[in-house]
C-alpha cells in the first residue's frame, strides 16, 4: 500500500513539473514564485523538462520500479545525471543572456 502511495505521489509531482516546463517553453510562462528570478523562461522550461525526465528515469526505473536493483543499476544513475544537468540549465536561466544587438562601445571620451 505504501509503495503505491509513493508511486502515485511521484507521478503527480513529475506530471505537474512537466506541465510547468511545457508552459514555460511554449508560452514563456513561469509560476508566480519564480517570475522575479527567471530571466529566460524558455531555457528555464527546458531545464524543468530535463529534471522531470531525470527524476522519472531515477524513480520509475530505480527504487520505485523493481525490487532487484542489480537489473537496473545504471539507468537510475543516468537519470540523476540528467536531473542535475536540468538543475544546471535552470540556474543558467537565472542569468542574463548575451545581447548581440548592442553596438560596440567606445573607450575614448568625446570632449
């Protein structure tokens, strides 16, 4: 009974995270708690989708997937690596991007 409770909770969390990631990528919508911090919503949404994929691989093919971890030993580790890569992408989305449209500035002062 507890196993299925954990599985259902994990499915709900991953589904909600995926929905927020899709909304950020397609509509550039960020939840209210992150609007101040996120400067590039599409990149942030991509990071959220990567994290959701990594957590899904980890949880459903690892501890919540089977009783025998010897069968699926490397897949959960790959899932955690994808999760951490998604977290890194989300952190990059909080930094300003490059501004290629600005003209070069002059180092000399006009008098």
